[in-house]
């Protein structure tokens, strides 16, 4: 073996044996190979037997043929096995190649009577209750791979555009949006020391600490030195509301960039990054969409030459008022858009993604950059069909006097935000950014009704398994 | 403009203007361009002036020449600017090209008197106190970019080897290693409801919840369906110890794979993944190493054809006992290796990375796979010079009777781990995995003494800024 062959084998970990993806992609035929996986289905006939073998590396799995059907009698759904056999061209439809099995080794048996993941359709609720097993279903396997594919696509996009991937803190002393929706860490309980003295409860960090609700303020620290940064970070909201779009623990993509001076430019970045993802080829995505019998995203939305609709909040309110649609909440300038309004704008007005920009200053957080009209701020929400709000972003107020006035006006603790205003005093650059709920993106791409099915182990009010 | 040009411009966000990296990489000369950044240094001469412009996208920045030195008089260190000028071949040493400035626009002034980040060397402690500004130093900028480069390298390695990148929960009901080092979430405080009734303090999830100390158990859920998974996840330890290798919040790479049946194979995966990172070209890494005047990693360690040393714990204890070295703690079979022992094994015995395998069952967690000798478990630690323990991993006990016995023996709550033992009962495959502290990896690669300098906003006992 030459050195370069050795390098290859070390790097591709061939000593572990091939995955099903590798086996299906390899060129060799009729060689005896070993392959590992879990049995997904078995078809016993008189003179032949078939089984589907999955290892999660591909959506489709490997068809295995047993020329001696008694060999297959030891198999049960869910069992993990090591098979030896020859990879040969498949005469049947649905696959190019199949494994003609020679030897079967059961690595982990699976009792078909008690196995909770039966072949027949299982309800969403049942699968949520079996959180440790539901990833074994085709749908959840596809979601897991789709998340991976989408992340790689995003990494590519941001890297090509000179964004640095960064990690921002999870435990923080500040409570970004202030609405009492943060999880707080418990103080370290009192205990007996070696000397028999009982200590007081103490804050581990000597001050109250919370789980982050957004990485934005921390990203601004970094984007004021490294001009373009992004992260995909866990975020936490202690909200009691139970909707199909909210989780207590979720992943949020946030990007922040210096030297951006208009909301339009910021929308361009968000639009380009999402179109990049929409253009990716993913068999898993195709399968998930086939599962619902429709696609929630259109090919048109992915096309670069067709810009997504953009409308100001003020114009959006007017369109809503003139729509003739019946809303539970009357659209009124100065009030937040309700979900029903957002849905109408994306589904019925734009028939696709739509940016709504320049909301009233009174309904937005202190850090958004004030427009010259004094009434609105330079921000946007991206609304998409089926899901509603997918992205929210803004230019950040980089003028320290205006920022300090906004902090005061909203009754926030000026001392707590001193470091944040200092960013502006020492070479603060015009900048902006946005955040996108990753599970909402997966929901939209995959046509998955509820974000609880878009993350392997969802957490919401009253519910945390594993 | 053709459609394909439009596609390119949309995708590369050229409307934002080029970053310094793009400007330096572009082929055009003498065209008038705009470029943004922060001033890092200024040299005023009688007939000419120079400045260095940084935007964090490259370690080196862009040299700017002012043919009219009065133009440069408005500049101060730290100010953010927009410069217009022509990119021309540089006659001076140190750069191929430079910007000959035509116009200067100050975007954010920076008062040189009060700016905390002065040109002279600042102590590590001073910079830690200025957490919101320290990323503006060359060293912290390099660390941020190195983290990004290393992450991309790891993504490439794992993707090529069919590992799926996954997200595991941060909030969890279990306390993996059980040593009381978990952060606990505070119950939601009592409050007045709309009806004037005061509610009780309640657990948001209806049970005690903690921050994860390791993703391993959750990864095992996934790797029992998708055979190879990995994550880079925040982990939390409420440890009071203050060493150069510990943080209360840190990032851990964890990989888990099914169908691996020997510790040697597992070591191969860890070794291949780290060697892949060691081979990457990084100017930032070179600069960090130049800063300490040495490299903590050797070219030999990166070479594929030289396997890293491997030794069993039992043999390691013997070597330590026969070493003639003076240790504070006597090396004794059955006791954990102390830091001084680990350092001796990597620095003086192996002169490089070394795997220590098969530790006594009595000093390891319940989930590690028992060896046939009944006394040791199939695990490894990877020790590297300067840093000590970089990686820890093991085969996991997949035999449910042995696993249940271990849970009982260690006095753990059998009911709490029922889902974990069930993974074995339904098609459980032989599997294993490992975890690597990401900040320790950065420390080793960059030759950075303390992990507090390897993460932008470090947290440790008593300390959390921002």
C-alpha cells in the first residue's frame, strides 16, 4: 500500500466498514462486503426473501436479497445486523443495486411484540411520547438529515461571503427583550463545608444569570471588530404559549454585519442566504414534501432573478385595511401585525415570501435604528406562506445619543447597557443583522406542520423528555 | 447584465462593497473602489501618510497610502471609516498591494485619549475586564477566525465520513455524570394572575431541569438510528475550580457512531479527525504561534503515516512508577491519573499525543463497556503536550443486563435511565464515541496558555461579563 493510499484509508475510516451511502456509491460489483444497519422491513417468499436495511446515511436504504429464505427468518424489524454478501445489479424496480446476502449476524435483537415503533402509521403524539425512539421513523430520519444539509448550505453561503462563524454566550447577565421570558439559573444551594459550616445560597457568577433569548447584542460586540459574523445558537424562551411555531428551546441563526446602511441591503443578505438554501438538492426534503402531498416552497421563490416582495409596514396596514378580508383583530397603524395579518400578506397578497419594513418605533425594541421620520425604525420581518414570520432584522442604532435616549425612554437599566453604548463611542460602525428560527426554516422547507417535529428532542411548557 | 451575472452579484452580495479579504484577492488594479474598516495604526510623514485598515476578514489588513498627509489627520486608532481610492501594486515590503486613498469618510469616531484599546501591549487581565472590546486586538481577532477555520475543517471531515451534524438538547432532566456539577434552572417565580390570585413557584417543565454537561446520552439516541452523528454543543459545569483548562460554559465536540467494536477503531476516528485539523493551513494559527515564539503542535503529529502512541492504563501506571520522576501523587493502579501524570506521559514519555486506554471500571462512569477481564472498561483518553487531556471516549455498554447492573452498582436512579437501557433492548448496536473540549483544541493549536482566551466571552466561577 502506498503512502497516499494509506492517507486515504486513514481519512475515510475504511477500517470501520462502509456505510450504506458509501456502499451504494461505490463502483465495485460482486465483491464480498460487510454492511451494518437496522432492518426496516422483511418480505418472506417461498424461495426468496427480501429485507430493507437502513443505517440513516441515506433516505432509501439497501435492499437485501436472501436466496435462501430461511436465512432471513432470524430477522425482525428494528434488529441491528451485520450482513456479508455481494453487491450486484438489481433486476427489480426502485434500486440500481442490491446485496445478495451470504451471512447474517444479529448484533442487537428487537422483539417484534414489544417494539414501540411498529410498521403501521403512528400518531405524532405517540411518537413525541417515545422521544428516544422516534428518530427511527423515516420522517424523523429525514428531518435529521435535512437539518444537516441545510446547515452545510448555510455554512457555505456565509463563508463565501466572508462571514465568520462565532459562538456567543448561552449564560448571560442580560435579558435582551426584557419581557420576563428568560429562564433564570437557580442559585447554588447552601451546603455543609468541610468545617461543618453551612454556606448561604450563592449566585455562581455573583449575579443573577439567565439563558440567552438572542445572541444579537453579543454578535454586535464581535461585528464591531470582525465585520461579518454569524451563529446558529440555542435560544430559550420561558413562554407558556403553546403554538405550532414556538419552542422553549430552539436554534436561531443570527447574522450581524458592519457597514450596512439600508434595510434594503440587509433584506438582500437575508434573501440571498435563504434562496441559497432553497436551491439545494435534497432527497430528504423531496420525501418530506411528498409525505404532505405538496410543497410549501415554490421553485419561483428560489429563483435569483425574481426578487421577493417588499412593502413598508405603513403600506401593509393600508393593504390589510383595504383587503376586504375578515380579521379577528382590525389592522391599525401602531399595533403589531397579528398572525392572521401576516398570513394574509404572505398567502393572499404576495403569494410568496414578503418583507415588511419600517415598523413603528413604539412597538419595537430600543436597539433598532430610528428613521428620519421619527416615527418608524429601520427594520424588517420576512413573512412566508404557511409559517408566517421566518426572519426578523434591523439596522442597529449606532448613534450613541439616540441609543441612550431610547434606553431611557424604554425604562431600561442604563448601567447594564453601558458596554453596549460604549461599542458606539469607540469607532462604532453602522451595522445591522437578523435572526431566523432554524426550526421554522425546517418547517417551511419540509412542509412540516409543527416545529416540535423539526427538532429531535423538543421542549415546551410542561414538557421535557430525555 | 446577464442573468448569470445577476445571480453571482446577488449571491456574493457585491452591493455591500468588498471586504478587505475580497479587495486583496481581486485581480483589478487602479479602479476606484470603496472599502470599509477600522484604523489600526497611522504613520504621518511630511509628504505622505500611511494607515493600516482592518475589517477582521484577514489577519493582515490593508495598507492605505495618503499622498496628501493632511487627509490622514482626521484619522485616529479605532475609528471606523469608509475610504475611496485606487488599489495599486505596493512598492513597499510586507504587502503586494495597497490602497491609494482619494477620499475619507469617518463613520464612527474614536477618541484616542479615552479608547481603552491602546497600541501598547495590554495585559490579559485588563483585556478580560474589557470583554466588549478585546476582540479588537490582533490576538483575539485571530482566535475568532481560527475557531471558524477549525470548525469548517471539522465539518468537512465528518461530512466526508458520513457523520450527520445534529443538535442535542441544552436543557435536560438528567445529570449525566451525577457529580452535582450541573447548573439547575430556577423555578418560575410566583406571581399575581389576572384574577388577583398568587400562584405557586412552578417548574416550567413540571420537573427539575438542568443545563447539559455532555450531549453523549442524547447522541446515543440518535446514533441508534442514524449510525454516525456529531455535534459541537455548549456544555456547562458549575465547578468552582479555577484552572487554565476549565470554563463554566464551554463548547464540546462529541461524535458517536454505531457498529464500532474496538477502542482501537474509536481512537482511529479521533486521531484522523484531529490530524485533519492539524493539517489545515491557517495564517491566524501561524501568527498565534509566532506570538508565543513556538509551536505546541509538531508537524510530525499531523503526519498520517506516523500513528500516535497508544498505551493501556495498566502499562501507563507501570511506566509512571518506573519513570524516576517526582510526582506529588504516587501513581497507583485504581486511581485516576493526575494532571502531572498526564503531562509526563505526553511531554516526556510520548513526546507527542498519546492515547491511554482501558481504565479501571471503578473510576469510570456506568455507561462504559466492560472489558472481558471484568476489571477495566473499553475507553480512552487522548493526552497532548501542554494541554493534557484533550479527548475522552469509550465504547458504550450495549449489553442491557450489564448496563442495568452498572446503573444499580453506581446507585443511580434506574427509572430515570429506563429510556437509555431501552435503546439496547430494541436493536441496540455496538457503539461508541468521544468528546473533545473545543477551547482546549484551540488552546493546543494556537499555543494559548489559558482557555479563557480561546472563547470570546468566557464564564467561570464568579465571573460573567456581558
